[in-house]
C-alpha cells in the first residue's frame, strides 16, 4: 500500500495542496496532523507508524512535513526500514530503496536542520537589536481577572498563600513575582516590606 503523511503547523493552515499531491500519486491511505513538527509525538504520525506493514511505501510532500531535525528524521526512517517499509519524499526526490536515496536522506535532513538553526539565530539577533533600540518588551505578563481580589483576601488572612496560588493557577515564584510587581506599582519609592507567607 501507498501511505501518505500530511502535516501543517496549525489548524488554520490548509492541507488541500498536500492532499491533491497524494491523490495524484495514487495514495491508498492518508494520515493528517495539524500541529508543530518539533517532535515525533504527533497522534496521526504515531498511528501511521503503527499501521504500516512490510511492502508498504510512506510518501510525504517534503522532509519538513515529516520531521524537523535530522535525529527524528533518521529515527523514523530507520523504524520504517526495520518494518520493511519504503520512504519517499516527493520534493527532494528521495527514495530509501536505493543507496543514493539513503545518502540523500541524511544530507537533506542535515540541511533542513541547519536552515532551521539559521532562522532561530536570525530571530535571536533581531530580538537583541530590538531590545537595544527599546522596541522589544518581551511577552506580555499573564493577567488573571481575579488576581487583585485574591491578593486582598490573602492579605486579610482569609486564605493562605497556597490557596491563593491554587485559585490563580500560579506557581509560588510567579505568584510572589506578581505580588511584588503590584506592590512596586502602587508604592513607588517605598521599600519592599514583603507580604505574609
């Protein structure tokens, strides 16, 4: 059987282009994941890996749809090879039934990982420049609608800090960081005296 695997990063992205390709290649079964490819813990990928049998061929549009780093790519293709399953990546013209195809698989996997590393490096450099220019403020802090009320009750002794953290869904460090932040906003110029534990 020809088994197709399709992945898009988000639910909003369209799978039609990849599905049309699979149809043109005469694929019998298609598995579709709508999530990041950062690791191999994808439900449809796992189902497909369990489903394939000796003599089957797994087809993907490109390596990046199947795996995001060389290690995952090689581990997945090794699992397929151990089951007697062929692997074809249409974009890169890779076919693991040939020695050349196996070599190209390793090369393309390494190149894809290198490109991703370059992208992340450029992002970090861009953030560093934006910080220097005062244009980058980082992620917005998480705001809980009941935070002020819960803190007031905690300060009045109506609940413990642990109960307050649980109600707000915050860790100890996050809770006290937010409390300090609020205190500094309301008491600028005053020394931080702390709150009850």
